């Protein structure tokens, strides 16, 4: 049989270009669910993923993903801030807009031009028919009362005005370290978004340890002096679909960079229905693969939602698998815009 | 980058739990300077139950081409399974299952009044990677007409199922049932679950293939079919006591096995009236019902069969109500 003596050499040469880096990468990823990372496969488009497994938080579900973007870390870092998912219809994000650092209620005008679909119609209906005794929206007692009063008095459609006020208040309280006073009044109890976020962030102590320094510079840490707080790299609000009904969310992205790596934490501290809070943590490392400067991205998705508490056993296992598929869709959309 | 995991992440594929009491106050007053690892102190245990009842009206039953008269069926079913999660991807399944078919019969029909099962459920769910879920269950118990119960009434069907997550909208399912007493000792059936539009799901999964339309998060309408059945031991005097009329008997049917099959087609709705409980109501038509009486297939000896059935088009209406829950 004729052999192909050059094939092993070619493979060996290819491996040589990543092997020195691979040792560092595995060391960098020691806090994560991934080991023995195959950078070559990731560079080829593979998204490596892991379900978060059992966590001690009934309403939480988590996942981790690892992938390579064919762009420099600075480009990926910027894209994390400026990416607008609404251009990818499969992600069902109807609106995503960044806010200026000194925002006013007029900066939420995008709510007046949402697409006319059944998902958004469900949100409009839920707003117009809001009943504080059986709330279908995640509002505080004061927000609910304001909505009812506005609906009773309004001559014109109060949708944009009401939600602009609600979002503005939520953002203001978050940035001023008052997230702990925010609540969602539900028919069967009260939810505190800050508590949800802390439970999610503490769910995996290794991940928490990795992000502790960055998170301690955000308003999530009680008592943080305003002058020592990190300024958000982005403030945003968005409208997206949750099980056929649109939800309005708002969040902030914090980033910290060192010569070796970049960390990013996207904290969505308010959602109007379907989801309580989310956190997306990303960490970027420069890697050289076959002579190209690329970026290795580790990502964790942490979600707290009412329905998750009702998932048990195999249902929860299956939901974790579905979550990986959805995160993968988002990663592929994101990556397609980076390279 | 914000995640877009909000759509099918929240597919509460089933199940729920009342939140009261779970809304924990946060004891972590700040993003603490020290890492406090949450400790999972107990094994999570999921629980699920089903209670169903249905009535099928009288349908003309035949032996060969001879009419034996109308046969109606009251079916009741109860199932409870607890699933302790041993590790992230491994859950045990331990429970009980009971089903009863109670027939109203014409006096001259060599048919059992009751076909019933009471059995344990012993099995496990296993995640293989991030795409495949496996379920294997043993169902040891009594499957018979519940007359003069003895060791012959014991059976242990085995069910093995696998589902492959092709995408969040499309899954492939393969199920196999092994029951050595049955006329068909090994049955394998494929299925798919395909969410082909926002509110539409084709759940072509035996024994209940359905086309579903989600009206809202609480209400789903469906149309489809249902395959009801099982393999049951008849008592050792069954043929002696069930002849074609006074003074006749069918002693060759003594100690035989009956494979019972009822095919239903209909429509219904599922109403999730609390996050963890749902009511299912359906109705339709039973076009075909079969009693296949034969000797035990264990040993695989050749025996003649004795079939009683209704002709298609000579069926009967049915109505069914069920409650399901998971905690």
C-alpha cells in the first residue's frame, strides 16, 4: 500500500502553530467547564458548549460556550457593545437600542415604532389591560399604580410614555446602587431582581471568582461608592419575544481589559415579563491560529425566569439542551458580523 | 451581546411547581468579597403524575364475519413517577402505574370483562452529550383479567426511548417496547417533534401523534390519534366461562393471553390551569378495536390465534378527560 508521508507532517505543522498557545488557553480556562480545548476545531467554526448542570437556585438555568472569532479581541469587544441583534430575524429581537449616558425619557422613542406582529400586540394588550390584582407584567407596586392611573387618564395611547417612565426609573435606580429596592410584584409573591442576579452569579463559585473583581465595580455591589463605580460601556433597552409575547428589557454592559484578556458582563436587570433577569459573561483572549490573529471567546449565559422553577428532572435537562441550541444560534449570528 | 435564549428556553416542555415558599430572600447582601459556594445538600427529586379516564361507546364486535354484539369500554389510568437526579445527566425513575379496561359485553362474547395492569416503574433517564436523551424503563407487575391471579399473570415489559435534539425546533424520537408475551414481542416506532411555525407543532410521537396549535401559554388545541392497548393474561378458566352462549365454552382459550388494541382519532385541548397542572379533554371516534387472544409467546411455540374486532367504519365515539402534573 502506498503511504502518504507528507500528510502527518502537514498535520504536525498545523498543530505546531496552536500547541504553544493551547497550554496557556487550558490554563486560562481552568475556571470554566472546558478542558483540553481543541483550538483548531474552534477555529473551524465549532462552538463548544456545556450545560450548567445542577445549581442551587430553583429559578436559574445556566450554560457555557466557547468559540473562536476570526477578528482581533478589540473588534470583538467593540461588537459586544454595539451589536444589534434585531437584524437577525431568527433571534426574535424586535428592537435593540443603546442609550446615551445622560438619557431622558425621550430616548425611548423607539418603542413607538415596534413591528406590528402578534408578539408585540400581546405586550400592548397586557399594558392596556393591566390589572394590579393579577399582574401580567413585572412591575413594582408604584409602577403598577402609575400605569393604572395613566391608563385611566390617557386620551392617547400611553404605551410609549408609560414604558419610558418605567425604564427610566429602573435604569436610574440601578446606576445609583438602588437595585436592591426594586421589585416585581407577582400574584404569588414578590421577586427582587438583585436577589435573582446574585443567586445566578453565585451559582458557580469558579465563574464568580473569575468575575468578582469586575462585578464588584458595578452597582450590583451594595455600598459601592459612586466615584469608584465603573462606568457602563453601554446602556441599552430592547424588546424581544418570550414564548409568543414581547418583553421589554433594559441592561448595562461593563467591561475591563488587561493586556492578556478582556472581560465583559452584560447585566439585564429588568424585564417586563417571562424572564426575571439575565447575565451574559464573556471573556476574550487573543490567539494566533495558522498565522491569523483571532479571538477565543468564553461565554456564560445565566437566566432566571418564572417557568424554569416549574421544570424538573428530564424536562429541565431537555431545557438545558434547548438553551444550548439557542445560545449557539446567537453566537453564530454574532460571529457572522464580526468576521 | 445579549442572549436570545428567551424563546424556546422557556418551552416548559411540561411541568411546573408552585413558587410559593421558594421566593428566597437573598442572604447575600452584596457581591461578596469572598466566594461562597452554594452547596447542593439534597438530591433533587422530580415527581409527575397522570390520571385519565375515558369512555368508548358500543361498537359492533365480530369474530371473523360473525357479529357478536356491541362492546363498550371504560378505561382508567393512573401513573406516578419520582425522579431523583443522581447527577447532572442521570435521573432514576421509580413509580407505579395502573390501567384498567372495563368492558360491557354481549352475553355470547368470548371476551374478558376486564383487562387490567398494576405495575412498578423502574428506570432511568440519561443524557448522552448535549443532543441525546435516553429513557429505559422496566414495568414489572400483574397484567391480566384479574381473575384467579397467579404467577402467570406476571409480566415485565421493557420500554426504551431515545430522543435526538436536531435543533430547538426539530427532534427525532425512537421508541422500542419489548414484551415477550405479546403477539408482537418487539415493537419499534419512530417519531418526530417539529415546531414548524410559532404556534404550530407536529408531535408525531407514538402512542399519541398530534398536530398542536398553541392558542396561548395556557391553552393548546390538538387533533390526532391515540393507540391504547396492552398484553394481558387470561385466567385458567377463561374459555370455560366465556362461551358463545349458554352451554357452550372455548376451553382452548383457558390460560391464554389477550393483546388488546384500541385506535382512537379525535381532537381536544390541553389547559394548563396552574403552572404545574394541566387538564386534557378530548373526544372523537374509535375506528378499530382488536382483541387478539393467543397462547403465551414465551417459548415461541406456534399456536392459532383467535381475533375479535370491529370493522373499520363500525366503530364508536369516545370521550376522555385527564389531569397531569409535575412537581
